C-alpha cells in the first residue's frame, strides 16, 4: 500500500516503505501511526504528546497522594 499521510492530513504520495525508512521504523509501525495520527496536523500531534505527558505526570501525583493518605490513615489507626 502506498501513499503516506502528510502533516496537512492529505496523502503526500510517498510510499509507506520510504516514509518508514525516513523515520527509522518498520512499515508495520507506520500503519498504527497513520490510524492514530492520520487526521492530525503536526502541531496537533505535538499538543497531544504534551497533553499525554502531562496526564501521566498528574496521574503519578494523584497516586503518590493517595499512598500518602493511606499511610497517614494507618498511622492514625495505630495511635488509637
């Protein structure tokens, strides 16, 4: 199958094999990328990556906070 999707969301005509080689990945990697990011422009992909990283950071903070609360509850229960 040929015709890689460019940053504008339109087919560029570049064969998948060439796009894969240019990005240093296998052809099999290109298809999930196209499925996931095919409709997005370059700046949309960057923003999405930033938001995913921020989301992961916030999830970690919440997990750490929950752990601290659980420890405080255990300590408080032992003091009674």
